[in-house]
C-alpha cells in the first residue's frame, strides 16, 4: 500500500504531506485523507470538513484552534503558514511555510494550539480543511497577520495590499514584554545542524534567542525541531533548495554540511561533486534570489601543503593559490569559486582540524578517547595542523556575519602543532597514557588519497577583523568541553 510522504516542518509536530494522484485518460483520482495511508501524528477523527474559496491577494489568518487541521488546496495556489503558539514547545513562536497547489499535491498538517493562515497566489483558490474539532468561536484565538514578534514573511508584491476580513485586520498582537523576545528577529538557517560545527552554532544561537531565530537541518541524524534536508538531493534539483528557503525564509544561511570523508570522496567523486559543490551553488542561486546572506565552510585541503609546491612562511593566506591534492579539496575549491561568482557577498570560512562536543562523536578527540580506552592505542600522523575548537569557530563565525564580512577568511585556532602533539596534549588533559600513541609519516588514507603535509592556515586577516578575540588553546578547550558537556559524552 502506497503511503503518504511526510516532511517535518520547522514547527514541532507540523508536517508537509504529499498524497498520491492516480491519473488516467478521464482525469485523475486522489484521496485527500485515508487513515490507512497517513503517518502517525496526523491520523485522527475529523469532526468537521470546511471548504473556502478566495480570490487573488486574499490573506486569511492567523487563526489558532485547540484541535489539529489538515489543509489542502484543491484549486489554485496558496502560500500556507503555521505558527507555534504553544508556550511549552521547543519551537515556540517559530513559523514555517509552504506552497500548496492543485498541481503539487501537498497538504499541511497544523497541530493543535498552533496558528494557521494563508495568502492566495492564484485567481481563484479553494482550500479544504479537515478539522479535529468543530469550529467554536469562543475557543478560537486570533493573531494579527503582521505581528512583529512572530514576523511571518508574506510574499506580497510591491504596492499590493492584501485583502483581509475586518476580524483579521483587528486581531491582537503579541506582547513582546510578555514573550520576552525582540520584534523583527533575524532568522538563521544552519544546514547540517546535527554535525559538530552546526551543533556548536545552534548552541551559540540558542543563547541569543531574544534577537535571532535559529533553525537547523539534518540529513541522516534526526534531531527534534530540525528539518530534514539532503545536500545530495539539493545537488540534483534546485527546487529542493527553493522548498527549504520557502519553508524558513532566512536572512542568513550557513552551510556546515559536507561530504568530508576524504577517502570516500575518492571512491565516490560524483557524490562529492553533488554535495560539496553543485548543492552549494544551487543554494547560492536561491539565497541570492531572496536577498539572504550565505556562509560556506571550506577547508585547508584546498592547498597542497607540500615542500615541492612551496609552503609560505607563516602559513597559507586567503590569497594563496589553491592546488588541492584530492577530490575533497577539488570540490571545495570549485564550490568557493562558483559561490563567489553567483553570490559575490558570500562569506567563505576555511577551517581545519575541528574538535569539540558533538552528537555523533566522530571527531579526532572522540576517536582518540575511544582508541586509548580500548587499549589499542592510536596511530597518528606528523602533519602540521591548527586545531580549532568548535565553540570558538561558532563564535568567530557569528561575529564575522554581524560585521558584514564577505569573501574568504581563515578561521582556525591560534596554535600550530603536529597532529602528534595535538593527540599528546589532548590525551594528557584527559588523564590518558600518551605513550600509547604511535607516529607514522604516511599521510595517505586507505584509498591512497593524498593529504597536505603542512597546510597551516594563516589567520592574520581574521585577527585583524576580530582583534579582541582569542581562541582557546587545547587544554583550555578540553577543560571547557568537560565542564560544559554537550552532545555525546566524551568520557564514559
């Protein structure tokens, strides 16, 4: 039995659904609801079914009911919005949107106690509501469509005034003092928020929730309140990017996700190109179209880091010529070039050897702890690196965004060392026997993938932009990690 596709929205328990249409030579047949095919969380008893028809430029909402609603546009096209008004919800005061039409077969599920509204985009637009309760005016709550605290984006063309009912025009606003957030908050979209860089950004942004709404995406590691988004799919279709940006309408998009497994990139170069380059360019086109800032993380692997190519004294600068040795670096280098062509105001942040708390527990320090605790010890290369604590990386990123920076910046820790020294210092901080470390000069991975031997990044440009910011050294970073643990526990 073919089920209904369900996509979580940026509001908890709200979903975008896509039902199946069965066409034939007579026309088509579609089931607007079938409890045997709909996913958990949407299946319920529908107490009332309501149908409304609206002409172009009509705006209905925002209306909040104590029951859930399943909204379908059976004729025309609407911009549909859900707003979380549940005080105890982790997505309280967030909104999310989608285009519903008679062509795209999409529905939106509105959870109980969330507000709903829509703006019509076609000449004649018919919307069907399946309601989990009977409409009772006394139990309904209205919110002004243009409330500055919620700050919903509506796709109104210049000079167009939406057509509203008198009731909707006089709906109340939220009290910003009561909800304790600023009006007109910026919206940051963190792509790859379930990873170590994205996770650190989300943590930092949560501390600034009064002025910023932070919305994250995940690919294969679901987290509550985040939206599923695949860079591989985004590389295949720009429409995937458009849907995401319609859903969120961010002022800033930060691309943390990537295919970073260097050996894997050698084995699957097509995937590496899709994820690390094509998807980034597609996102750049879409962010530029809505006048959003885009931030992209790149890597020290865009440089050769070999003596025969000449290693600059003091490390590679932002203007040093790129010459990647492997597919991973090549795809990142191409993405940088194309991104700045499409979106010249983009901010590109090259970083290196990132470590710190993360949900997945995959970075170098987690590997070190796992191997040392098992008694196996660890083989470490003697390449030169600039270890970068993810919380420092997040802080520097946000400061550079706030200062309106664009172009390339090297955003790394302040210390230069070999990976052996990094492992030794980390092991000692964690009370482990550093003598179990074994050194190798082989910098190639399992696939023979070449890696830079000395691709130290000079961060003088960043230091000039952020003169008061000092990165934590290895010992300070690990002490902070242990004191303010997050993600997967470092020590069992």
